DNA sequence: ATTGAGACCTGTCGGC
DNA sequence: TGCCGACAGGTCTCAA
């Protein structure tokens, strides 16, 4: 589930348990995670205080008192569970010893919270990097603008898309173009913008380099899509709300006055869902 | 330089 | 019920 809105929801849940708290104990249940844990991962965390927890794209970054940053990525199937001590119960300071087979890392915080990282598919990442060198990190350093920031505007989108022959759907999945979008919300935003996923990315800009109307619409649609999704994350009732197009092959388009049916195609090896009737821009 | 394919892992679901 | 292939919300590396 983790694209930007889901990662942001995780951040908001983790922050109260982590910010200002120390790592009392760190348990790495599964060494040799695909994610190349640095040596002595647990030892380097123990005793450190989390000064802040921010999100960058799909990454969570915990700023540590040691001058390092704990970098976390949920991959395809990662999740965190936060357990707070039951009120009135004395914490005995023992890690929960029975856990899911895919509970890979457990943080016991001085706040009393126990934070468990679970990731069946093990595409997730945990790493420690010097805070001063974050911009040299291969993924973070090259990452595009935060879509909900002012930096993400039509001009910027048109510029990074210039010269790209790949379809806009594929370009938007590239984290260097814009940060945090994944396969679901790219389809969702393109539908909201009434743009075809097959449209060449380069056509966000005119030959002169100035952004076309489509870039304006797309930027707006991406922001709206993500803002709504983040809001939805806040209300458990709506978390499972259906998407506009994602995973709705053959079902009717939700655009007012459109009688199209959602189609599914493959682009760069991944499913794209769109309405061939109203996404013609 | 850009792009697509394959790889990384495990779980789930539909079809036979 | 059991087996098997297709597929899954991410990203990296490699070859063309």
C-alpha cells in the first residue's frame, strides 16, 4: 500500500512515539534483509534520540542525535505497528518474543512504545546515513520535488519532462520527476486530469519550453489526488474507499457525463488503468 | 541519455 | 483440495 499518502499516514502515527524518544533497545530479527543493513545497525541506534521524523517522497527520515539519519522505506509490503504500554501496567522491558514471521525489526523506545517493522516481501529498506550526506544518497539526492510543495509547479514539470519519449504514466513513476507517486496514484491523477497515460511526457512542454495547459491540469490533479488520499487516510472509515480507475477494469467511468468503461493496459511492465473516452488530453 | 526487461521476495487469487 | 501461473502498491541494475 505504500505510496506518498500511506507513507505520510505512517509518519503521523510514528512521530508521537519516536520524536524526542531514545532507542532503548533495537532487535533485528532477520539479518541479511535484502536491504543491506549496515554493520552494527542496532548498536548504532541504541541510546540515540530521535530529533524529528520527516517524509521525503516514499522515504521516512528519522534525524538522530548521533548526526546520522535513519532512513526507512516500506517497499511494496512494509508496515509499522506501534504498541503503547497498557495504561496502569508496568512495562517489564522485554521485547515481544513471539511475532509474525515477517516482523524484521523492533524498536523499543524510551517513550514506552514498541515499534515493529513487518515486511513479507522484503523490498523495504532501513539504512543509516550521515545526516550531512543525505543529498549524496543515490535515491534521495536525485529525487524530484515534493508534489505538495510550491516547488512542484507546471514549469518544473514541463522542464523535467522535456525530451522524454516515455509516456507520461511511466515518467511520473520516476521518482526523479516528482517524488512519492506510485502505480495507483499516477493512474488516479491522470484520470482526474483527463489526460491519456500514453501521451508522451515531452508534450507537457511546448517546443519553446513553456508548460502546456496539460501540465497545469496535471500538477493540479496530482496535488488534489494526494491531498484527498491523505485526508482519507485519517478516517479509517474511508481508507478502503474505491479508486476512480485503479483496479476497476471494465467498470463504468466515474466522470460526470462520461459513459466509458475503465480499461487496463501494460506500460513498462506495470498495469495502467484509464478511461479511453474521457482521458484524451 | 533514456528505456525496457529482469531481478529481488512472498503472498494471494483464479483457473484447471 | 491441490497445484500452477499470473500478478501485486517499489526500485535497482544491466543491456540495448
